[in-house]
């Protein structure tokens, strides 16, 4: 020996190299390289391990569900408002049924040639009256001259020309009323915005919880590994080096936990979607709840976000704690 | 100059100093033994030098840099120039013998390819070539001591500090370890060895300091005896 120390001889008691040399020969490669690369400098127990993985999995799952709720509400609100925005209801009034019918006919002629009108459906005075029968009794609505209703489907161009269309219809059917569902639309949009804000707030709170847990776990990890951290310092480790070790550890734990959480959330959402479809509610209450790329892709961002939050929180905690040492 | 202390004091509790008015210099290539009764402050003295503790008063320089009020960021490079053999080994239980020895190199950011052979060679040299993958809890006290020794030497430090390095090995191994320090000193490293083993101290005939009641005294140079440590 030794090129390392420059000193001849050995202080060892056993013959060096034998078993290692044999091992190397058998495997055809140095067994030390992968062995060392695998070992984290901070032991598993202190930096979190299984309990922290489980907590992160639960948090990730809740975050995914909150985000899914936000996406579904957005999708549903969009579907509802689009539906309402593209339709228009016209009430055609008159002194008697014959006048109402005549005005409806004239209105139909205008609508057939009006640009932007995709489709329309007429509900005559008689048919509209029938809708009131549950409340007024059979035949009692006939004398009321219930207005006829025309339900229009408009294109985007048609929506822009509602005023002109209204004027044209007014010329053949004076006293008609036109309902563009604006009130409903505004209320739905407002409710959807509130729902989205609430789910995003829940999502942010969950991320905050992930951050708080990481800070707590990083402190506990440092405390449990005080001897390791002290030795690392004494052999010349910088705060950044130690923070790197902790960050790497928390990234792995965060990734592992959040992927488990994502899988659990996707499973729960699939069950919910199946249950909704089985009850025949699909397309009515939650039209957006299908586990497709539109939902799955944004949810994939949750593990990345949780990894970032846990890793950054742990790193900053470690750096802050180490600053107070010598 | 490797180390210098000027009127250094160290107090763990306010008012009670475990080291008092210590004046000391260690030049390049010097070898010193540090003796004294248990509790005299030998470990505290070494801890000040390897920057585990900060003096509560006085001035201390290390490798020519004033470290008394140095910024934390400036300490790691200085610590990397020191190899420490701790009294209680301080091996990391979750790392193998190889990994423990390689730790200073990994911390310094050296590529594994570069230090792998050195670590293996050092472990061979301390007789643990067949136990590279052994965890510390499976090693005997003497084996742990040798792993700790290899870890202290792997980065070829400018200053070697050893706290009772022969406390857990048999006399024969103790002699070998002490001789090793002398050889490393001849190669240029400054060395301070804290020990109770006065026989070894006398046998090697090196400059000796004595700590007693927190105060440091130079001992007269011992007449080198022929005997155990030849």
C-alpha cells in the first residue's frame, strides 16, 4: 500500500482483496458502484418513509378530487350556458286563437329565411295551454288565449342579430315578448364561478396542508437525523448539499404518495361516473364527468405540483434550520 | 500556520469555562500529542479545531483564516482539509463500510469513479477489504475504529485529528495506528493525537501538550524509549 496514503505496508489483519476480487470476477463488474449509488445519505426512518407517503397519498387524492370537481363544474357550467345562450323563446300573443295562429304563421315565414336561425319549433296556443292543464284543469286554458311559443336555436351570428330579428318579428306580431334566458344564464354562470372558486380554494388549502406536512416532516427528519447531519457538516458538507439530500428524499416520497393518491382519485371518480350513468343522470347533472384526457391530463399535474410543494417546503425548512447551527 | 489559538476560551454554560486562556500554534508538518485526565477538555479542544464548536472568546485561525467570526459558508472548505478520527467512531449505521469511508469524497462532490479505487485500497489496507459491504453494527469495535481511520484519511487531509484512536483496539493495532500517524506526518500532514496512552506517547518521542483544568501546558519532550512502539 498505498497510493492513497503513500505509506508502505498495511495495518490490516486480514488478507485484502480475495473475496472482493472473486466477487468482481464473478459478476464481471464492480459491485460497489451500484451499491453506493443506491444508498441515501439520510436514512429512511427519519425523513418520513411510509407514514409520510400515506399522508401525501391522501392529500394528493383530495387535491385530485377538488381539481376534478372544479373541472366538472366548469365543463357543466359551460354546457349549460352554451345551451341557454344559443336558444331563444318567443311568445306570440293575440286577442284570440285565430290571430295568434296567423301571427305565428307570419313569424314562421320570417324565421325560415332569417340568417343565424338554425332551427325553430312552434308550440301553438292550444299546445301551450295543454301544458297548463295540470294546474288549471282539462279544457280550462282554452279560453285564456295562452300565447304560442316559438323555441329558436341560434348560431353565434344569430345571437348577434337578435335585435334586428326582434324588430322583424314585432312587425308581424305586435306585442310579442322575447326571452333570451339572460337571467338564468347569469345566475348559472355566477353559481358556476362560485363553485369553481370554492373548489380552487379547497385545492389551495390542500396544497397548503401538503406544504405544512412537509415542513413538519422535514423538521422531524432533521431532528431524528441530527447525528447524520452533524457528521455531514463535520466532513465538509455545505447546507446546500444536505438540503439536496432532504429534497431528493421528499421528492421521491412526494412522487410516490401523490401517484398513489392520483390512482385512488381516478378510481373513485370512475366509480362515481359509473354510478351516475347507472342512475341515468349522465348528461343532465354533471355532463363533463367522463374519465377522458380532458380530465385525466390536468389531474396528472397534481403529483407534479405536490412533488414541487413538498420538495421546496422541505428544502427551505432544512436551510432555515441549518442556518441556526455552527 | 495550520492552527493558532490566542487566549481562547470555551464555555458550555455561561460562566463555566471548560477551556481557559488557551494559546497554541500548530505549524505545517507538526505532530503533537494531547494528553490529560478525563474531562480535562481534550475532546473540546479538538472540537474547536475541527469546527464543531465555536470559541466563546479569544481568536482562532485555521489554515491562516480567522474562523472566530467567520461566515458559515466559509467553513465547509476548511472542514474538508481536516481528517478526524472520532473517539466514538461516528460511523453512519445505514451506510456500509465502503460508503462510510467514501463519505468525505461524496460530500466534496468527487466523482465516484475517481475515489472508488482509493476507498477500496484504504479499506484493504486497514484489513477490511473483504467487508466493504458490511454495515457498522456488524463490525467489532476495532473494525469500526479502522473504518473511521480510513474515512479520516481518504481525502488526504492537511490536518489529522485523532481522539483516543487506540482506545478500542488491542495494543498491537494501537501501535500500528500510531505509527501510521507518524508516517502520515512525515508525508506532510500536521497531526494532533489526543490519548491516554502515555506509554505510546513516550515511545514515539513527539511533542506533547497536557490539558488540565481547562488550561493547556507544554510537556517537556519525552526521551524516546525503546520498546512497544518500535
